[in-house]
């Protein structure tokens, strides 16, 4: 299924693009996630004021966990339900918003979201 973008008759650019369903959801989903993260960030996160309420730096993984992740990466992507970069981004979003309860909804072989 292709989704056509809306073009008004009076638009001087007359640009028409078609997106597959996956591309459409990937683009709009990414934009919505970005807006959500920005909207929920505390105003003092970007400041260098030394505020004690600022989020703490994430501690690096233990060597055993890192070794296991590297080994799984070397064997290929058949063990990953979510690609490693996507998982790291989802983890970052949880930490950035200081969420206490998180529900991860995914299909295990497709899209994943919080």
C-alpha cells in the first residue's frame, strides 16, 4: 500500500512523493518520538548549572554483559528482537525522561516502541 502526500492545487512546488506504509510509519513515528522526548526533558538538562536534580550519567555495563552483547553481535542478528542501536535509543529515552514504569510494546520481528 502506498501513501501519497497531500498537495494543494495552489502549491507552486507541486512535489509529489509516495511512501510505503513502513516508510510512512518510520518517518512519522520517529518524529513523534523525538517530540515526546523533547517535551518531557526537564528545562535544566541542557544547562551547565550544576543542579543536583539533573539526570545522572548512565554507568557502563559490566564487562560480562558487554562481552555477551559483543559475542551476540558477532554471531549475527538472529538473536536480536530489537536491533542494538534501537535498544540503546529506547534505553536512553527511558533514562532521559526519568521514567519509573515503562511498557515496551513490540512485535519481536518488526517495530518496537515505548
